[in-house]
């Protein structure tokens, strides 16, 4: 063999070896991945006692484990999302299901949504008052009705007709949220309504001793995003909305594309928490998915120049993060919410199983787990997972 033929062969061998090294250095892609949130807001380290901090972390861990159990044995992203959210809906620490905030009229009106990224099917409900698990009702709308969104008594009637558990409205009552309502109404000079029929007294049976003080400014909506072993993405969100909401107000959660969105084609699933009005106006969840899809289609040069021009350039974690192009998209979207006057956070799952948990507030109850990473939960903005 001549020297001229040997040199290219040697170069090719060297290149193959280099790329093998590069490939082995790549972290293993997760077979499944899962993330949850329990609301964002002004949550400072000194605003929670150690007991409260521990109670939230334990509650988040239980919800994460429910999703993990389903995904690790090959279950669907949608099942994992529903299971985790139902656990949080039953926990009075969160503003969803039992423990939801009250309307100005002293009612609990519950909103929820789900979306299946595999076929863009979606279901949502708003203003439920008797369905124990609003997330199950949203899923039933998606799977068992020809519609996407049902509201009010009709939505409860539909949920009952498909066999979902119905409860008295007072089931959702918690003293802490009632006190929060009274405080909010007094601040706005609005009348305080009578306590709902059947509501337990101040010595409620539900253990609320771990609940944080009433004056903190935080949301408390719950949500989940998942990638399953078949490569399908799903998202779900459930909430009581905003304290002292009036006139049948509905937030971003049940608005598909605002607080909830999932699309396998975009490679993205999103659940949001925050000032719903701003998340609706910024179409946050859909924009993030469209941005992630567009970013994936960009040439590396364009992507790098976009990154340099973005807020990411000033953020050390962002710049050093190997997945930071997705972060840029998410950060840009939250910046838009902030520019409009809103605050909050999002959890985002990508098709490669990367979970982003990002907020423009001082905290967000959150957690993530995957087939390659152990379960981690966080509360304050400056701790993992992010
Ligand atoms: N986004 C919800 C709403 O506006 C509130 C929350 O996140 O807690 O209804």
C-alpha cells in the first residue's frame, strides 16, 4: 500500500476513534423522564419553617414516586401525569383539589387540563365544584367526549356521568385558604361571604399544621410533564386559580397552549404556574414548544448567535449548560411574561428526556426524576433541580 493511500486511512481511523470517545462521553439518554411542580411564587428560605420545608419536600417526593413507578415499568406519560397530579390534588398543601383557594363568593372553583403529545389530543375543565379529581375530569373530556373544554355544572355533570368520584363542595374546604380569602377580601374592601355549608370549623380534621403562613405571595397550582418509554410526551395542570377570583374567572391552566401543552412533533411538553392572565396573553406553553422545535431545526451557527444575543449570555448556569439552547427559549418566554407584568414558572420536558424547571420568582415547588437520574426535589430558585 502506498503512503498516499495509508494517510487518509490513518486519518479516518483517528477520526473514528475521536468520535467513539466523544460518543462514550455523551451522557446516556434517559428511557423515561418525569417532572412536577406545585406552584411558584415568593418563597424565601426564611418564609418556611424547617417542618414546612420538609412537608413540601415529602409531598413532592410522593408525587414524583407515583409517576416514576408508572414510567419505569413502561406505563404511559399520560398515566404518570394523572397519577402524580391526583396525589397533589388530595394534598391540602397545594392550591388544587382539596386545599384550593376560594373565589370572592366563598366557593372552590377548580380548573385543569391535560394534553397528549402523541396525537395532540387535549381535554380541559373550568369551574368544577364537585369532582374530586379535576385532572381526571380533564382527561375524561379528552378521551370520552367529542370536546376539548367543558365548564361549570355541565363539566361536573359530565364527570359524574363517566363515573368520576363526586364530593360535596365542602370537601375542598381548608381553614388556611378560608383565612387567606378573608385577608384578600378585607384588603380589597370586598364583603366576606358566609362560610360554605358543611365546611368544617377552624379545628378542621385536615392536618394543616405544615401549611405556610397566609401572607406569602405564591401560587400553588400543580402540574406534571412526562416522557415515556415509547417516546410519547404528555402534560397536565390543575389549580384552584387565584384567591378571591370573581365573576367566573378562568386562568391559564385549562387554556390549551397557555398553561398546558404537549407535542411529540415539537419534542416538548409544558405545564405552567403563575399569573394566569399573563400566561394566556403570552401563549406561554405553545410558544415554548414552538421555540424548542424551531431551535432544534436551526444550524449550529444560528443557534450560537441567538444564544449570545439572549439573556442566557448573562447567566452562568445557562451558558455552561450543555442543553442551554432550550433554556434560551424558556427564559425568553418567561421574560415576555415578566415584561407584561406577570410572574411564575414552567416545567418543560423535551423529547430527549431533558427536564427544565425554570421560574422568574424566588421559588417554585418542583421535582424531577428519570431513568438515569435519581429523584430530586427543590423549593427555592437557587437550588437544583433547574
Ligand atoms: N396559573 C394559575 C391561574 O392563574 C394560578 C397558579 O399558578 O397558581 O389560575
